[in-house]
């Protein structure tokens, strides 16, 4: 039974870390990026993710923690990529193609 308890502690800690990272990312993003991306506003996501962090820290109810995990996953999968696309992120360090030039993609004269 000790191994199961350790596994559950690890899962709950991972859920808390994901929620904290999502909260920080939501706080750092600009308010106008939320509007431009067509997502809920910044305050909405700060409240939802803040409640998720509080539930993970203070309320050991699995149903509420899973609901918070769903909100966190929605932020990472839907909202964060839209914010990055609107704010021009994703092309700097990691994004772009190897054939991209300084003014856009190079297609070889085709």
C-alpha cells in the first residue's frame, strides 16, 4: 500500500506543478492577446487556474482536482497556443522552418 500512496502523491504533485505553471503563464500573457485570440479574458483564466491551485493545495477531493486538471489541460492545449500565435511567439528560438528567410518562407523560386 505504500507504493500506491507514493504514486498518488507523485500524481497529485504533478497536477499541482502543472496548475502553477499554467497560472504563471496566464499571468505573464498580455490582456489584449486573450481578446485577439478570441479566448476568455485574462481575469477569467487567472481565477480558474488560481482556484485549481488552491484546490490542489487545500482540498483533497479527487473530483475537484480532476476538474482543475481538465481546466489546466484546456489552457495548455487550446489557450496557450492561440496566445503564442497572436503575440508572435513560436517563430523565434524553436519555431519556423529551415527554409524560412528573414522575410518569410523561401520556396526556391517556384
